[in-house]
C-alpha cells in the first residue's frame, strides 16, 4: 500500500505503519523513510484487507513529534487464466477463476504493436478489435475499491485466419463458378454448397485451389456457397457465404400475334421460366421490348415486314440462351399518294395510289363539324358530297389478313366559305367600331373593310370580331365582312352594313362672365345636326349645365366663391362625343356675412369679419370726409389706426380670390366716439363740493366723471352738452385720480381716456392741483 504525506518542520525521518482494521490478531507492518521523503510504500500486506495507515514524523532522537492517519484497502488476489481460445479472427476469449472481493476484472491483450485493456464483470471474457492470425499475450487483473491486482501469468493465443473474399457467378443455367483470393497462412479451404430452398441438398469440398466449378445445378435456383480456410495447425478460420442464382432456361412456346386493339403493335407471349426476373424480346429488325411477366409488345411495326422473334430470360446471374425463333408477317403499308377533286360544285372525288399486298381499301372522310363518311372498295377512288363552307379531312387504310395499315397521309379539302350572318356593329368609342359576327365554316381569315367619305380602313383577323379604330368622327361608313381561306380565296359576294361614328368633340372658345351669377360659353364644332351640352362641375358646389344646338349657351345662378371645370359634349343618334378639353372657371368670392368695428383707442379701431367662401385676402376700408384708413390682410381681422374721434365712417371690404377675382362688399357705417376732453380742472366749492370742469370738441356729447381716492370713490353724470360736473361731500386732504370720458348713445363709457391726479388742500374757489 502506498501513502503520500506533507513534510513536517523539524522531522528528520518518517515512520509509515499499516494496521489491519478488522483483524486485531494480525501484526502491523511498518517502514522508515528519510526526512526528505513525502511518499512511500509499506508491505507485505494481506490482499483485499482494510488497513489503518499512520504516518509519524520523528525527530533526530527518533521520537514522534507529529502523526496523521488514513484508511485504505489492498487490491484483491490476482486471478489465473484457465483457458483461452480464438473463435473469430478479430477476438480472443479467456476463462479465469473468480477472486474473492473482486468487483470486476480487466483483461489485457498486448504484443509489440498493440495494447488494450477491457473491463469485464467475470469469466469468460472476450477481447475484440484484434488483427487476424496474430499472436497476443493475455493476462487478467482483479479490481476492487482499493485498486487492481497484479496481472495474472500471461498466456499466448493466436487469432484464427480471416474469411477468404468470395466471388460467385453463373456462366450457364446449370453452372456456378466460385473464386476467392488466396490467404498467406492457409493450407486448405473447405467449400460447402447448399440449395437455398432445400437445406438437405448440400455438398462439401476440401481444396487447396482458389476456385471451384459447380455443375449439374438446377436452372434459375439460388445456391449458397460457404468457404473457410485452415491453418497448418488444422484450426478453421472465419467463414464467408455468398448466395448465387443460376441463369434461367430458354423460354418455350413463343408466339407472336398482332396486339389486340393496336394494329401497330406485335404481342409476344411465352411460358414462365423458373428463376427469371425479366424477359427480353428481340426482333430480326432490331426492335425489342422487356417485360417482367410472360407478355411483351413490340411497337411500332413497319408495314409489310417478316419478323423473326426470339425471347431471352434474365435474372441476377445473366441471360439465358435465346428461344427458338418465331416468324410474324405485319400489316400492309398505307397508300402513299392521295388527292381530291371537285369536278362539280358539291360533289368531290378522292383518289389514291395502289399498295402491294393490300386486299381492299377503306377511305375515311371527316367533315370539320364531325360528320363522318366511310367508303370500302377494291379500287383506288371514292366519291362523296362536299358542301360550301366546310373543310374535309380524308385518309385511306389498306387491309390484309394481318390487319389494317396505319393511317395514310391526311388530305384536306376546303370549299369556299359562306358569308357571315348576324353581323352586329357597335360604337365602342367615339372613333372605334366593333364588328361581331357568327363564325362560318371554312373561313381562316376575315377581312373587314369600312369605307367612309374619303378613307378606307381594313382589318384582317382570324377571330369573328374586329375593331376598326382611328375612324373619322361624325362620318357614315359602309362596313363589309369578307371570309377568306388560303386555298379557296375570299367570298366577295357578302352584303355591306352602314354605321355612323360618334360626333366630333367641340372646342371651347371662350367662357365669359356676364355678371356675378351668369356666364356665356361659346365653342366651335364641325358636326352635322348635333346637340351640345355644357357642364360645370365643382367639388364644392352643385353641377350646372346648359344645352344648345348652336355654338353657345348661358348658365345662370352661379354661386359666389366656387371653382368649376367647364366641358362641352356633342350628341347625335350615333352616340356622344368625347368631352372637350376642360376650361377652368372661378366665380368671384363671397362677401363675409358679418363685419364688426370696435374702437380700441381714441385714434385706433379693430375690425373683424366672418369667413368668406373663395376669398384668400381682404382689403378693409374706413372712409370719411376727414380721411381714410385701409388694411390689406389674409386674416379675418384688422387693426386700423389714424381714426379721427367723433367722425362718421363708411365701412367697406373687398374680398379677393387666389386668382385675383374681387368682390366689393359694403356694410353699415361706423361712427367713432367723441374725443376725450382736455383741460380737466377741479375747483373747491362750498359745502365740501368739488367741481370738475373740462373742454370738449362736441357741444352735444355726454360725459361721465369718476374720482378715485384713497378712502372713497365718487361719480357724477352731467347733463347733455355740459362741460362740468359737481361732486358733493368730498373729503378734504385726499389725493384723487380723475377720469372724464365720453359716453356713447348706448350708454357705453370709453375706457381709454387718461387719468389725472389732484389733491384737495386749499379752501376757496380756486383750481386744485
């Protein structure tokens, strides 16, 4: 048992003692170590035994000066290998005795180039991952919580030979050839062949060769071949097994017939072949087909051929030998040259060239509306009826005992197309006509013409509809639809139809505003007998219009402050024209509904007004014989100075739109207030009365007098036209602020007249200041 400890200061040596923990009768074992040692071992000890280990630090006199203890357990007894064997080329199995106290075992395998340890729970144990036919030294160690024991005495064992790499093939339906790569240490090989579906049918061979042929086997049958090698000590190595199927026999009872329902295919049948996965059918022409069952079709067939057919069966081993050949004669070729004639209108004849090996012919005629006609003959022509406006598709089949030929060339013959019926002409725009008609048989292209006074419009199309555009407005056209075919040309006997285009768009020449609510619109146009409508549209007002057969009309009752788009439209029995180009129109802005003038100071007033529709800016004017005040603003208020007090003013407002249209607006007059009085004086009267006296520019105005003192306030109202007022019971010795202001007719007192301060000091009738 090994222990590790830390150095102790002053120690000159250490004593390591191991005492059995549960065996008091067994003596303790100890060992001494120098003072520089920190690890040491003590023994011999009993295996798989718990010990108390003590380390004592000794001074120079060998007296213990410190100690420390720990507990540990010794490893179990080492086991012994009883038997070893290699059953596979990559592993060796060992058997060993069980050891008391061991919780697991470690099997070690090694040689000069390999080392491994495998932990196992008991015996037997197998070591894997080894090289084939290689000698390994094997040993076993027992393990418990104390560690692992010493390895057992080693034994040497060699792994067995690997399995030869086997390859098989079946060159014929009763033979299999097996080959394998030689092994260096093999002296003999054992090969066993077994029929897969009959395990009792097997054979065993020993050989030193590297190949073997198995003959006389059943065709299409699986055989499994197993091989292993033997070394010089007669020990068998690993085995390899391959299962190989023999090739199938040649198919029998081969028959070739024309495939039912298909004259271009040859159906080939045969009997089932054991072990065959697929079949390959080959014709002497080089054509072939493959199948998983016993039937196959060779297609397409060429006419008038003699086929020689063989069938080969195939499986994973390869193909069988071909079957006995079978002959087959194909159907005749179709006629090569076909042509149609119409000697008499409505009666046609189909001709064709003769075909060798044909017994009779079938002529097939199909009209493009689905009507079919069949003519059987031994000759080389057939007659049929051919009506106008149809295309006929014709072909001829040749027949013999093998069946029908493939379809021959298809010839088509088209009669002259008929004139369209139900021609409908509509005006889809002012200068475009849409013509729709019922399609006719045989027509490939329709030619539509529209002839006017001096122009001709032409349209070619394959559809029964045509749009003739870029026509002249207010013009009568003669329209003809002519059906055409490439072979027979055009039918020029179809009758014409007439249609007039829409009127021309008028051109607005002027929009004249006669007054605030009426305008006159004039235009020019070259239409014949057209009615005209002029429309005024606005996003903020109702639509207005007027009608006329001439070149002008009036529109009344237009609201103020409104922007219109003016367009003119012409109408005839053919329909309406495109609208004229739009001309903008803006009526004069509206006047504000309300306007208020308020005097702010003796020489300044504040004018406000309500919103005005269509107005962007305003010019407000106050006019009198003494002068004029004017304000230009985009707001709805204006502060106007230079107002003369006591003056009557005329109030007017000019509303201006964003394009410069103006409306003159007049409102009720405005009279500025009387001027504030001047030379205000206070006089002391008897009985504590104060007289306030002033000068006024008006002899008929009303005034209000107010005195504000520190202790009391006083007011008086003089009679109309007076310029003084007495205030009684005044307190003397006080300082007063005096305001004399005009009073309007409605009793409103002006607030902007100045205050004057006076003190009452002296007695007597004199001015106080």
